[in-house]
C-alpha cells in the first residue's frame, strides 16, 4: 500500500516509476511530493538521462537537491569540477547552484532526485559548498552480523541542521534492529534485495528502486526477507 495525500508525504512504502515526462533533457516521474515535519515542501523523483549532451540546470534559490545514482554513469559538472557519478554515488547541491549533467557510456543513467525546502530559514554559511560522494571511495566496514556499512557523511546543509547518510548491507533473514524511533525523519532507499519494514503495528514492503519514508518519531525496523544480501541507503534529515 502506498500512502499519499495532496498536502503531505505519509510514512510508508513508495515504488520506483519509469520516468515519462521530459524536461531539459531529463525524463522524470514524481514518486512522492508534499510537506513533512521539517520541510514545507519535498519532492522525490525518478529520473532517466539518455543523452551525452550537457543538460544545464540551476537549483532554485529557495531549495536544495540531493541526487543518488541508481544505474549507469552520469558526468556532473559543478563550478569548474567534473565528477563521474557511478551507481550509488551522491551529489548534494546547495540553493542557487548551477550545474550540468550528462550520461557517460552506452547505458542510460537512472537516478533519484530529492528536492526540498525547509520550514526554518536557510543558512547558506552553515551549508557550505555543494559536494559529491563517489561510491567506490566510501570504505565498506563489515559487521558481526554478516553484513556491513558504508558511512557517506553527517553534516549540516543550508536547508538542514543535520543530514546523515549511510548504506547498509543486511544478510538474508536478518533484521537491522528492533523497532525504534527518533526525532529525525528517515528515508530508506532499496538498492538490492527483498525487504519488509515494520512500521508502527503494520508490516509493509517495497521493491528495488523503491523507498520507505519514515516520519519523525515513527516506530520502524527493516528486515531482509530475501535469499541473498540486501543493500539500502538510509538517511536521516532534520
């Protein structure tokens, strides 16, 4: 079951949809849109880029954007630097940032964008500059449950007082932890494997390319119900 409401994003599972609306060279589909505890507006998009031509875009001055590559390779130019974003790589773009993006290689580049505007006044000095994190440069740290973790970053941005992002690999049949809750909202984005989420008193599921949105102080716990390791992004926002 996917929870939707015109003016809010509710806690629950959301699925990847094939991008269909093309604008500025990028095909997109809106997966979720509305307001949440810390954001007066948030939009999650599935995107596909099939051109090697540079597409130049500008983040609105009252928004931030987070990009996560799902498949293929995207080249992104931020200011005078060019980065090759492989699957699992991340870009965080500050308000007003101008950038260009194009696919690299024969495969289309599919990626998520998270656009958001905070309820609190933005703080450009706190946010610093836009930045990227390349999957291959993030160390994998095995744990004693047969899985492991990649820690991407924990820091403030112009629109958030704290955002923490990591990737967990969960062995088959294992639950990440017992149900817990926290002040920060959380998004859990499934990269591979079969999972289920205990959400309050309900168990819900989504597929690879989908995500769970977990509202502030909502009880939750994820479990790998497949026959092979599962991997997912988890990021807390506040």
